[in-house]
């Protein structure tokens, strides 16, 4: 669906319910960890292409236990694989939602900024003739003072 102007809102109850749902997800995944960049770098990675390899190695391990050391835990390998498969499925869904939230945030942020720049342009113009608007124009103009240091901010003309 092509992007169009977004006219939506979230009620406080909606936000509360979404937060509760996210907390439920976190409670259902108490084993999640956070890895440092260094830890991530050192780990052997299992991507999509490796799923078949791991699945086939499970079959080989289950069929040929006698060739593995007695300390090798085939059941742990199976649990790791099953958890990895389940988390991969969940991650795909979560990434889709995250991407949509991010895209929507970018779009509505752009809409708000574009409209605000229009308001600022009108306030600047009107402040030259309307008493009391100079302070408002200066307040709005604070947003652009750090940009360009001496260069005028480009605002849309409506």
C-alpha cells in the first residue's frame, strides 16, 4: 500500500494495552540475553542456510549416538535447534512490526515537521506586522540556530 497522509491516533488505553502485551512477551521470554559486540563477533553464526545443516546433524547424531562422546548432549542440541527455529519465527514477526512502527513514525514525524515549518513561516511573516508574534517567531526559530551557524534555515513557502 502506497504511503498516504496518516490520520490516526492511539488512545491512552491503546498504549497501555500495547505496553502490557509487550511486557507479556518479555515475561514469556525470560531467558533472553544481551550480548556485547565482542561476544557477538566471537559466536559461530547460524543463518537460514545453516538450518538444514543443523537439522541434518541432529538426525545424524540421533542415528549414530555411538560415535559421539558420552558427554555429548544430543537432547540439548535438539532443544537449541527448536528454540532457534521458534525464535527465528518470532523475530521475523517482530521485525516486521518494528519496521512498520519505524516507517510510520518517520512518516508522521515528517508530516508534523512539514506542517510546523509552514506554521513557522507564517508566524515569521506575520510577526513583522502583528504585535506579540515576534517572541513566538523567535521561540520557534530556536530550532534552527545550531544549524548552519549563520546560514538561514530553509523553510517551505506556502
